[in-house]
C-alpha cells in the first residue's frame, strides 16, 4: 500500500511539473491524462478509504494541454507564412490588401505594439509608415535606436474592414483583437524582448486585456510593458507638455533596458 502511495505521489509530481512548464514534456494526449487522473483517484480511494483526496492536478493538466495544442511553436519564417495565410477573420481577410506581419529585428530587445494597420500600412504591408509612423520613427531615433534594431508589430495583423464608401480607419473590436492576439504572442515568444511598449489605449487593452494608465509599468508573459500614448494622439494633441510625457515614458524604457542616456536626451521637450 505504501508503495502504491509513493508511486502515485511521483506521478502526481511529474504531472504538476508538466502543467507548470518545467521538466521534460512527454508526448501525451488529454484522453490518456484523464484516464491516468481517474486511475490515480480510484487507487487513492481504494488505499485510503474515506480520507482520499481528489486529484487536484487534473483540471490544470487538461487546461495546459489544451493551451499547448493551440500553440503553433513555429519558427519565424513558418510563423510569418502562416500568419499571411490566416483566414480566422473572414471579413478582414477578404477586405485586406496585405497582412501586416511586423517589421524590424526579430531578436530585438525592444518591441513596439500598436493596435492595427491603417490604410497606408495595409497597402504597403509594413506597420507604422504613415504620419503616426513617421513620428514613431523620430521617437525611436531620439532614443539612439533605429527601426532596424527594434521590432514593430500590431495586435491585429489585418486592417479592420470599412463599410463601402467610408474612409479612414476604425478601431478593432475586442473579438478581433482576441482572435489575432495569439499571433503576436508567438512573435513575442520567439523574439523574447526585454521590454514592450504598448502604443495607446486600444493596443494596451488588446495586449493586456485591460486598461492601464500612461507611464505605468505592466507585464505580458513575464515581459515588462510600458504603456504610453499612440503617436497619432500626439499628432492631434502635440503640445510640448504631452510630448514630454511620452518622452519621459521612453526614458523609463531606456533605464529599464540599461541604455546610456545623455544629458541632452534627458532634456528633450523641456520648456
């Protein structure tokens, strides 16, 4: 009886390691895990009588397996090809000109995340190349970086579809962002940046699933996230005070990344 208890204890510990994402992950099906869990529970009840405890890891293991099955774990080029062929949002897939996968260094320490491509980005297949993109490029340059050294992506990879005759761009829906977020998650998993900058309220909600205040640190999958205003907002409300607030956010990012900061950089946008 003690041997059975010890064996079941080892099995339980191993399954908990799998659920936590540590240790060696054997090939296993959800059906097999469910059978093992049921067998473990029955054995413990048989050995211990009325004092037997239910198998607590069953739900965690099941959820973990489901999540692991949903993850593609593709390489970079495979991921890019898969995203470009995505049809998960039929309306967006039918109306898009290009899938905007992202641009920059796929081993970058810093990733900027916007909400969705606009009309210009949809036509060119490159993120942040309109007026807001030009301002973002200036911010990146002022940090002593370049678009080639960082990575820029959006929560949504396709431009949100517009009604016939309508111009401009619309805000992506929560459902659209939730559907597309796993692609961004895979990109971040492969890039493993030191810091993410979320550009604007919508991008923050899409990435984190909640609102956060500008200038505050948050976290996505263990990666620090700095929330700041979208460059498009600065084009509409580009006072010296607002520019300074965004720049202070970038100074915090630079400090977090242990980048050198000159006195000239610290004094940008001060009256």
